[in-house]
C-alpha cells in the first residue's frame, strides 16, 4: 500500500442532459495529481452526476474526460481504475468487515495471501484493526463509513471519488472523520474528488474547491480565494456567512474604488477599477469576522454608526446583530477570548472594518 497513487483528471466542456435538463453544463477543470479537490454546491446542482461521469456510470452528452491525458469516454467503468464511495454507501450486511473489504480483491482474482495482507493494511489505515470479524450492523456509523472507504482503497484506485461520505454522521463524528480523512488522503497522496454541500467541510479539507450551481461551475480556486474573493452573490453566501448590502460606486482609484452606502457613508474597497464605472450599483460583501465593534464615542476610522440589536454567545465567539441608520442589519462575530468589551442591546457602536476584507460584487 506504499505505492504513491496520483493521477490527473481533466474535464473539457463536459455536459450531461436528462431530457430537457442539463444536469451538468460546460464543466472544465483539471484535478492535479495528489490533489484534494472538492465540488461544493446545493442539492441538485449536478455533483453526483459529475462523479458518475468520471466513474463511467454515465456518458457525457458534451465534452470529454481525460485521465492522465488519455480520453476515457470509451473505457468501461471497471477498467477506469477509479474508486467511488457512494453517497449512500452500501456494505454487504451478511458479510464480515474482512469480507466486505476483500470483495473487490477477490473479484480481481488477487491471490489469497495478498488479499489478507492488503485487507490488514487498509483496515489499519482507517483505524479498524481488530474489527475484521464484525458484521456492518455491529459497527457505528463512523466505523461503517471507514469500512466503505477501506473497501474502495483496497483495490488501489488511481483516483478516489467521494460522494458526501460523511453526510450520515452526527456533527461531532463528522468533524473527527474530516480530520482523519485529510490525514489519510495526505498519506496516500491519492488524487481525490470530494463532493459535499457543506461549506465548512469543503474549506477544511480541500486544496481547491469548485462551487457549482445548476450544473455549472461558478467559481474555482483555493478555499481562501473562494471565501475572501467570491465572484458573485451566490458564492459569497454559499461558502460562508456574508453581510451584503447595496452601495453605489462613486469614484475609481488606482487600486480600487470608492463606494457610498444609502446613508452616505463612503468606503474605499479593493476592486479592479477597470470593471467598474462611477454610478454603478453594486453589493458590498463583508464577512462577519472581519468586522470590529467600538463604542460610538471613541471609534475612529472607516466604519458605520450602528445600534446593537442582538447578541448570541456561541462559546468561542459572540455573534452580534447591529442595526445601521438606514435600517440594514449587519452580523458581526467577535472572538469571545479577545480583549474587547462586551456590548449590550441598545448600545451605540461604530462598526469598523479593514478595507482589504471588503469585496465588491455585481448587483445581481
Ligand atoms: N438518472 C436521472 N434521470 C433524470 N434526472 C436526473 C437523473 N440523475 C440526476 N438527475 C437530475 O439532475 C440534477 C442533478 O442531480 P445530482 O444527483 O447530480 O445532484 P447533486 O448535486 O448530487 O444533489 P444532492 O446534493 O442532493 O445529492 C437534478 O435535478 C436531478 O433531479
Ligand atoms: Mg448527490
């Protein structure tokens, strides 16, 4: 199992149609050898369909797929050497853990002694030594999940496709499995395409993320890029909490633009000045943790005057809701262990922001 497995996958304008609906449309992306790449998007946006196309369980109606530079459209699924862990993974209930993991190896006519070796190796990789003789019904959800993963890894695929593998686990176990999965993927250096509609999972695990909507990739990049430089409103709201409010561009500057809110507050915002014109309406996106609160009387610098309208303590942070003069609300997250003071309902505050964290988005 020490063999380094890493293949490159390229999708070129891939489309898949069901009747009148393009479930996947013009998807082009390259997943590099050893990379952990995630497809992130809401239910029905085409994530599973895209995995099925790569695995060979469905054929594209447009474009093509290459594995290590070779077109694979005419290669049947069992010859693609691609491991898929399904959204609703099904273990054989009447087989032991050992037999479940050995299944694919027996199908490939691997000699018995080698099977024993490989099963032992993958079970140890997923932390299930000693569970060989149990039945799936005698395992926890997380353990069953690991068997499903071990079963797929046992045949040493060139590419690992994981379809929401943690979705049926509770929040705590999911967070733990997330860390283990990241470690395992790093150790194996196996090219992995991961599917989830959970943005926290996508940001935590991935080298790169593609955000999908209605069959198309809206934006791809590192987790930091899609989080801090969302391309539009959908990405901004889908990959995290976002304060969005309408502004107007009033002036172009060398490295950004000056915008004005409804109540007349002016703020410099980093943006490509070539993309904007004075007078254009836009949306300003501010991440809640990029904002700070000061007492209105002492606050200085760029910011808005506001009134505290709500506060929730979430253990590691205080989440404030503040109301601006113009009636808009902002969500502000402050670390609970910070040295800052705690504000009360009705307090007058100044919301301060670092201009670099603000993003200007098209109005629609
Ligand atoms: N075999 C099929 N026949 C007809 N329509 C299909 C078929 N498979 C998927 N679709 C449709 O294609 C679209 C994409 O489905 P897909 O399963 O890829 O979404 P998904 O992103 O995986 O969603 P989820 O997060 O709910 O699993 C949906 O509108 C779905 O109804
Ligand atoms: Mg799906």
